[in-house]
């Protein structure tokens, strides 16, 4: 069992490692091929040309996640307006 005096520093080290890995994942380059980008754009076309155009851009996973969160917020806003 881990000694009580080591739990604090080990927790901090674990949090730092998780943060570094998360940062690396969210900022890595877009690895999609041109074919993947085109199919994503075609799939998004019914939702608007601007959303389809976004799929053709070279964006990090963090940017893509941010766009998904924004789109979800817009849908909630549209569905809750009287």
C-alpha cells in the first residue's frame, strides 16, 4: 500500500501526466485523408454549407470538439425558443 505521505505528490504527478496527454491528444494534427474529409463534408451538407466547409479544413481534434459543443448549444437554443 502507498504510504500516506506519498499520496499527495503521486496525485499531483498523475494529474500532470493526464493533463499532458489530454493536451497532446487535443492539439495533434488532423490525420484524416482527403477522402475522409470529403465524406464528412458530404455528410454535413444537409446541415448547411458552412458546416460542410468546416469539415474540409485542417483542424485539430480540440477544434472539432469545440465545434461540436457549439453546434449542440445552438440546437438546444433553437429547440427551447418559444
